[in-house]
């Protein structure tokens, strides 16, 4: 599932979460395939973003993410809890590139 | 330049809204935020009179920082959903946007990122006051802006020294000005009669154990560190702060929870990079 800006919505993408109005009423259900009229309708309703199926491209390269994390953790590397958090973060970053 | 006295710093920070360098529109917003008899209705009227401000409020309230299920299209609806305390905080964040950019490049992104992270974590741990946590994330570093406005030359020096000596910005602030941003921010939040949970989140976001950490303090403490690890924005130094064990225990998150949190934050950042950031 990925959250996309409505500008990047394209026909044939599938909604991964229902689109609701402010009162929580479902306007378009989960699994619905987007079409040009539906995307135009989102624009007319001022809907900025929707969840669609699929995986986002990572924001940074794996090396960049891990390099930033190494610097971030450099002053607290002797702390067991922080090492655990860093391990979880590294596993998460690696999963983005599998 | 000599270090100002503690009492002088406090006095100057608390009178921030009357400084000549504050743009008139911000002074107006700060006056509304600090007014004793302010109500949701009055704030809604004030926001609605200013088109640019209305647009900013609606943009933020419809962003992943809040995650309301559908599109919020009117200011009156927005203020009812978010509540008075969180609304005052959001207005403060919005009004400080330009000054955040001037104080430190990347601070607005760091603040927005922390707000998004706080929302995601608040939803994960299941607290009711998700909007309060988001707003606390948005304005947790407001003290940096206050110190930057009150002492522009000294604060430039703070940023330079933190970089040269590879130290935390908090250490450079204490060394050069004598007060850190968490304390300075809490003075403002108290003066503007923010809810106590917001005041405490600003004051204790680096050392939650100094106060028995509430859920909101613990959330902001963790969000601040996560957003630094994820390399989003800049808050004066690249170093994560140690998560205090008491705060971690308060949140009771597992490693799997954390991975889910990283994923949701990243998705929110990716989806909104071109609009609110």
C-alpha cells in the first residue's frame, strides 16, 4: 500500500483504502480501480491524496539512509535500547530494497 | 557578545510578539492565541477573515499530520474537529513557518516530520488525543525560533558551534546563550496558555524522565529521534538523542511496531513532499 498525491493518480491503480468524506461516509471502496472520471471527481472534491496498492520508491538510496542513521546513532552507540532501535531501522531499510 | 542573564532571556522571550522583527500578521496571530477569552468561534472567525491563513490551515488539517478520514473543506468544521488547544498550537506552527525557515534551514521540515511521526505513533499506541500529539510534534522546537528571533547573532553562533564541535544543538545553546530551546519554548507555551500536555511536551522532549513522562511527552521524544534517523529536515545537528527507558516503557512498543511506524511515516512523507513540506 502507498499513499500518493492525487497528481500522481493514474487509471487502473487500485484503492488500498476506502476514500471517505468528512463524516466518515465511504465515497469509494477499497479495491476500486481508478478511472479518469474518478480521478477528476477526487480533484473536484479537493481530495489531495489516496492510498493505492503497490510499493513506493524509497526516498533515498540504501547507503544514504544507513549513512544518516550511522551518524544519528554515533553518540549513543553504547546504549542497548538504541542499538535495538537501530537494528529495527536497518532491517526496515533493507526490506525496502528486497 | 556576552551571555545575557537568565532573567533577561526569559523576559525577552516572553515579550517576543512585540519585537519589531516579527511580521504584523504573526503579531496578530500571536495576540489571538494569547488572548484570555479566546474561543473556538472567535478563532474560526479570525482565520476565515484571512484567505491565505485559511488555505494554510485547511492544507495542514487535510495532510497526513492529522489523518482525518475525509476531506475537511471549511474552517468551522476544522476547528470543531481539532479542538482549542491543538488549534492554537497549529496556528503557532503556521505563523512561525517563515521564521522557522529563517532561523534554520530544514527546521520546518523537521517539525512537520515530527508531527507526522507523532500522529503515527499516537495512533499505534491508541491514545485518544492524536491531534494534541501531532501539534506537540509540530511546535516542539518553537524555542529555537524564539531564541533565534530574540538573539539572532548569538543563535547563528550556536548553529556554527554545534557544527564545528560536532555537539548537540542543546549543548551549544546552553554554552552560548545559557538557556536551551526546550526551556525557552515552554516559557512561550505557558505565556500563551497552551494546555499543560503541550507545555510539558515542549519542555521535556529531550529529557522526559525529568517529569513522569505522559504518553504525549514520550511520543514527541521518540518522534524527534525517529525523524532525525530517517534523515528528514534538519534540527541543528544530525545526532539522535538517547530514548529514555521510562519513555520507551510508557509507549510499550515492539520492534515490529517500530518497523510499521517507520513505514507509515515514510509513506506520509513521500505522499506529501511536494505539497505541505
